[in-house]
C-alpha cells in the first residue's frame, strides 16, 4: 500500500507541526510505503516506512510548484503505482491517475472569511485569497476524502459545496505544553510582575489593537499589577500600528512586545501567565488556544467560532471587535479569584480532550481505509 504526501506547501508553523506529529505515530504495517514531498525545513523521523523524495524543480516558488503538481506529479504517482495522494495543504493541483484515491485537508480559513479578505490591502494578497477560495472548494468537492479540523469549518464548506466524504479530526496538543501541576522554570526575559499573555502573529483579525485599547481602559490599580505581554513577529504592518497605539496611550512600560519566541520555548510563558488571552476572529482550529489551556492557567477568549467549540466552558468569552467588552471581561476575571480557580481547573479538563496521538491514529485510520478501497478496486 503506497501513500504519497504532497506537503511542499508546509513551509512553516502549523502545517509542519501537524506533519511532525502525524509522522510520529505511523501505524505498523509491513505493506505500508510512504513517500513524502516536503520542504527541506521539515524534519522527518527516521522510519523504515517513510521515504523523502526531493522534486527536481525549485518548488519553493508557488507558481513553479503549481506547474510541477500539474505536469510532473501525475507521472510520479503512476510510476510509483500510488494508492493514495494526500494533500494536507488543502489544494489539490494534481489529476491523479486512474485508481489512485485523493485526500485533502482544510486548514486555512482566511479565503472563506469575507471580513478578513476585505481588510487586506488591494493587490496580490486579495487576489491570492480569492483564487484560493475557488481552488480549495474545487479540491474538496472532488477529493475522495476531506479532513476537517473543526466542525465549524466543516459547516462553512458544506454550505458552499458538496463534499463526497468528510470527517472532522481536530488537532492535538503537544505534550510539552501540558505543564499544569509541574515545576517550570520562569524565563529570565519575563518581567518580575504578574502578567496577561497574548501569543499570536500580528494581523488585523488577531485584534491586538482592540486588546491594547481594552487594557488601557482597565482601572489603574489593575494595570499597575498586571503587565500585558504580546508575543509575535513585530516586523508586520499591524505591529507598527499597535506600537503607535501603545505610544499614544502612554503604555510603554506596561505593554511589552517580546517579538517572536521559538515554538518550543512558549510553554513556560503560558505556564507563568496570570491570565492567557486569545482574541482572534478567524481560525480553523485555534492551536494557540489549545496550547494555552494545556498550561492549566485561566483563559479569556474571542467569542467568534470556532473558539467556543474548542474552549467550551474552560474560558470566559468577549467580542474581539469591542475593546469595551474585552476590558469588561478582563476586569471581571482579574478581580475574581474564585472565577480564576474555576477557569484554571476547567482548562486542564478541556485540554485533555485534545491529544496528538489520538488525532494521528484517527487520521491514519481514515487514510489507510481509503487506500485499501483502491486496493480492493472500489
């Protein structure tokens, strides 16, 4: 049984995290042969069933990659007698040979969020997301299997097109983030005071601007006790807008921008936070929310779906579009020790529902079942 992964678009972040965890739990099957096309930055495990294959074309360029997928990959699938092509990036640009099944996955919500698309400047980004909307819908409607990572995302796509065979398998949480009940060293770069933590890249739909505006509305005694720490790349236009707001509001000593922190170094930041916050209004499966919950610290969160699907009763919710609402929820939580304790206990229980091993086993089960259908001539 031969499964080919076209993971060339997984160049960073969540795409690579997903694949790393998936390949950690490859099922034992002597008949299984896995070929992986992936960028060199993706580290694959040393596994007898996994073969990395390097394309002869420079597929770092999206246009060249699209041409390679259209003209070269079909021949490889035919020569390898592949039973299944899996495109976890959500775009299937390859016409598979007769008999070869196709599976894809829906991870990128931005092309389907009109509010976010309208917030993008006129130009290449808008055109790219318009095209992705159409290409991804076509890919999911034609695939033999589409894996969704939230019921919310599944409902959005199924309202727009007919999906042949769909399954919802949420992402898991890495064990490194499960720090609740453990002794974790506090990083030297953290302030000595208690802090509110928001981890996310700077973008309009992440609502850092509204979060900082809300923080300024807190009573003075709360701002003096709790600093607001923002973690994420600061070389983006939205980061500059937030920096200007911080300066205008005179919050330079109270709102700290730590910049990008390596993924593996995030757990102690969540663990030592007095309160974790997540304000995004456009997600598919909010990994940051899940990882923050696993620290066992209290969480407040955007009320836009799918955040409540994943946070359930383990978070207190606010409208990310309304700084006054965010400020009200912040004040309520920061002045209520009993509520904080309740949220902390609920965070641990909710995070236990998301596990990479279970996610991977369910995914492999679906992929193998599909590949076996091809073997059976179905």
